[in-house]
């Protein structure tokens, strides 16, 4: 990654109208900032098209790698602002040890951070809107007023998280569905029309002459001829 501390790959189409789903690969060698995203209504009130909800699927993790989701106890706006300003927020985050195969849905308003030593796939609403609350003393802009205004600083609890089982749906809306599969027959709820996002985690996936492997992402019609190799595992979103 050419000495970069954080690697980030975006998969987006070169179209005038942005696609509704954005897929990213993230590779961290140091902690990412503690941050938060607004919901649709909050983002639109600021003139943006949508807010941002996302799901993380952990592909690789070093021993003792951590992510922070939610806070250990509820914080009101004044407490969150003061803790972010002082750095106390780092100790108030709920840091969770992670391993490959873990996944977490991050609703808008959830205070969150990704620790070092993690590779993950992020599937999200197509929005580039992040409010940084704390950045470990690094010289980057913080967005305390906006971030605190959209935050729900509470302990994390969301049924759309856990250990991924092959052939199961990880996320069911409201903005996308996400499956972890070894072939397209594992996706019974696939729409009759529209696009699907296929992100291989192992093996190869072929569709209409295109071949994708780990590190790639294909956007294809749900009616395309899609073939998985025998060792393929992939995330499928729509």
C-alpha cells in the first residue's frame, strides 16, 4: 500500500447517477478515527442526497484486533461533546475483539471506529458523509457540532451482526440486502430485475465473460449468467 497507514478501495461505476450501493475494501495498519454518519433525513436537511448506513464483514484480523461500536454507557450530547474534545471518548467506546467471519451492521447515528490490523469489506449506502469526533491527536479536521447532533451514543445492539454462516442473509434492509454464499442458488430472495453486487472472498466468480476474484467487485444484472468456482465464497448485495 505504498507506506499508507490505511488502504481503501472503492468500487463505483462511471455513471452520471451514482449507484445506490457502494462496496469498499478497507485495510488498516493503524486505528481509524472515531466517527458517526447521519441518517437520510439528517443528511437531506443539509442538502445531501442520503445518509449512510453500512455493514462490515471482517475478512482478516490480526490477534487482538479491535473495532469500536457504540459506547459502554449512554452519553447525552454534552457528555459526548466533552468526551470527544478531551479524548475520553476512546475509553468510553465499546471495543470488541474481532476475527474473520464476524459481521456488524452500523446504523446511522452509531458512534464507531475500526482498529488496526483488520481487512474488511464494507457495504453501504452510496454516500461520502462522515463526521469525525476524535482522531487520536492527528492533525485532521473534527466535526464535533455536526457529529454530536446526529449521534446516538449508546451501547450497541443490532441483530444484524454475528458470525456469518454460509448460505445465509446477513442484512435485510432497509437500504440493502447482503448474503454470504457459495453460489447464486443460496440467494432465494434475489430480485427479478435490478443490479447485484458480488464481492468474492475466495475462488472466482464469472458473469457474462467477466471474472472476479478476491479483491474485486462485480455489478451485474440479477438475470446474468453467474458461475461460482467450487471454492468460491462471496458477499452478494442488492
